[in-house]
C-alpha cells in the first residue's frame, strides 16, 4: 500500500534526482508486488487529525499513519515517532536486510 501523498513525494523526489521521466520511475515503483494506491479520503483526514492531537506527529506523518491504520498497511521508516502509535505496524528498513 502506498498513499497518494507518498506518490506525490516520490514524484517530486524522482524529478529532482533524475533526468529520466519521473512518470516512468513512478510506474516502475508501482509495479512492485503488493503495492497499490490508497486515496486520500475524509476518513483519512479525520483519523489523521486525531492522531496529530494524540501523538504529536507532523501533518504528513499523521496522514501516512491514518492511511496505514485504516487500510491494514505497514509503515516502513527510520522515524521512531511511528512506533509510539498504538495499533500501527511500523518497521525500520534497516532491520529488513
């Protein structure tokens, strides 16, 4: 699962780092097994607001967290802030290798 916000972030990142088409980079990324887009919804925005209030996460971190919680996703990040959210599955990518 990848949130719409993460796709925007990746598009901006790929655009700034590469002379190749960011569209091609995004399409390649989305071909990875088990990756699908989760749209931004009213439910995600509402849950994100509650998460910001309760855990003090940033606006975008709370959107990613809400998306993961509502869609049974996993956050893969070195940011330790995610680990304090009850019910969220968060993995450090350094532990995956």
